[in-house]
C-alpha cells in the first residue's frame, strides 16, 4: 500500500464518529510568568483561541497556535520481542504527523523490540527494516528531521563483567543509523558518538542526546556532556534540550525500582540546570507526565506502542500519547498539546497528579508551583 493511500485510510478510519475533546492543554513553563500567564485555565476551552499564528493540526482535531519552533514528541514504539509489526497507534501517528507541520520529531527511544540475547542478527536487521518502513521512511519522504535517543530495546549499553551484553544489537543499531540512506536530516554539531550520544541544532535550539539506555551514564560521557553544554554553540542558543531514554525520576507503576530510572538523578539534574537546560525529554516509563523539578522541565513521553502504563498517584487508565511542543524563543517557554492516540482526544493536564513522590525525590506537574 502506498504511503499516501495508507495515510488516507488511517485518517478517515480514525476520525469517523470521533467526538473531539474540547479541553485545551496549554501551560507556560516559567514560574515567574504566572502573573501574566495563568497556568491552569479556570474553565474548559470550547474552541482554539484566536491567534495571529496558524494552528496546524490534522483535520477535525483541535490544534494549538504554532510557536517559533514546533516539535512532535513520540516514544516507545515497539511491541513484543522480535516484532516486525507496529501497533495501530504508531501507524496512525506517523500518518497524521505531517499535518501538525513540525520542524522536528523527537523520539524517546525503543524504536524496535530487542534486548533479548536469543535474537539473531537477521531478526534484529528485520526489525530495523520494519522501523524504516513504518516510521523513518515516511518521515524522510515528508522532509521532517528525526532526533532520537537509543532505548534499552534498541541497543542497551548494559554491562556484565565489563563487557556489553547486547553488543550485537548496538552494532546493528549503529549500522542502521550510519547508513547514508537512513540519514535523520539533522544539523549535527558533534556526531562522534552517534547514534548513542550526539548534539545538533535547529532554529536557535541546541539539542544534546546522551546514552540513557541503562541507568548508568559513564563518567567519560558525562565529561563530554559538560563540555558540550558549556560550548559557545550551546550557550548562545536560545534554548537547550536534552534527550535520553531513562528518566531522572520515576513516574509509572512498575517502573519505580532501581535500574528503571537514572542513577544519581539529583546530581544529573544539577548538571543540566548549571548549563540552563530547559527540558529533559525521556521515555521508558510508558506514561505521559509533564513534570518539573527545580528549574528543569521534565517531559516524560508516553508510549505509542505496546504496554502503556498507569501513572503513580493516579487512577487514570493507561494511554498511548503523542505530544506537540510549541516553543516561544523570546520568553523561553514551551506549550504542550498532548493527544490520546486511541481516541485522538486531548489530554487535560489538570487530570494528572499534581505531584509524584519518587524514590529519589518529589516532582511536580509543570503547571503547579513548587512550595
């Protein structure tokens, strides 16, 4: 089936009979702006607010006024081990994605379903070929750059007795991403560690990707992180964003055990804050939570693929989500519009927990003022 025909069928099938949710999800990030920009709306919004800026979105969906930069964030696309198929929500998201007119797509990792020693090289190569067919090729055809972080199921950096447990998976991930046919369309600054860690820029935003495919980031990589964030290129950018698979803090049921989030999260947060990183984008927990801790925004991306999880401190059912992030460079603020990709309705930020107590500290919803 051609890509255009697939997109038509997916869009029409998704939108038939759909009742679009009417609660807008908009919040500015900086606490000092609260007096001018209330963070929680007092009543539901019946329609998009009139704006001189366009609000691109797929037909029938509520959009948000476009920022200076627009990013679409997706994560955890895979299904069961070894799978070369993708959940309907993944195909739906990729089909609809060009209609949001993003400058960039960011993926929080787990693009394929590896991390199993019994998988053969041919099976792993087949998974990357399926990813290319379902995700990467359609984005290249649409001319949309694709930034990503390697997840534990893409090429885990786990060590056993000083040796990489999933060396073959890492080699094949590197082979896929360094193939010129699979160029992600990024403006690289440093790609010496690509695809595991690298930096790039786009439209006055500096992006750093580190290898958070395990709970430990090696000391030598943290030295590289500090050097990269302190560079003139990074510091002259109007915003800095860091991307890694594992989060700094846990947010999901069943992911609150050691090894499911980055070790030394508080120290890592301090490192990012030292260089005025605005947002850390992560995946792995399969649960959407727009959080913050101190001066750092924390975008926990929900899963699009198999196994969405419940949030801690919440009775909400698991959801598969996609988040549109609009950036205002002058105010250094971001606005999220997040969709439930099963129903295509908007996620209301006020339904999410105001705070989550994690094993390594309390984090707050991004619109809640910390005490």
